[in-house]
């Protein structure tokens, strides 16, 4: 069973690409199935220029922008042919020490350089 979705929407609020919207858009695009569409909701005026430009650079297809009655824009983005999905994030595993870590052991492992 695949986790890929046909349509995904993210609400970026007043975020611009530089202030965090990109951190929402990239993972959302990765979740899309082939032929899927991402809807990015935004009240940031800069997104009107930034999203189309970013799509050109990243080889995604910018499908347009619709302004809503509530003042939010809805930008539609489809992953481009050159877009490659990122591998799923690996789950963190707890690190366990081979032996107890002591100050003496730390100093022996990384001695301080002599004074000049």
C-alpha cells in the first residue's frame, strides 16, 4: 500500500518561502502520487511571485493562483517530471554507550592541545 496522495493542501498562513513556507511545500510535494496536485493556501503577497519562480527553478509545474473571498490565495502546484521523491525519513534510534562515559575517558579520547 502506498502513502502517495492524489491531492494535498497546506495552509501557509502569512509565511513566505524564505520564512518557512518551503518547509511545508517540499514534504507535501513528496507525498503526492504521480499526477497529483498540491494546493498552497497563503495570505502572503510575496507568495504570488515566489512560488512560480521557485517552481521554475525546481522544475515543478505552477498551475496558477485563485484568490478567495476570505483574502487567501490558493496556488496550485504539480510535481514536475524532474522531481524525485525524497526517501522517507528514518526513525531515530536511541544510542547506547558501549561503556559508561566518564570525564577521564572523554579527556583521553580528545586530549587538549598543549599551550603555545
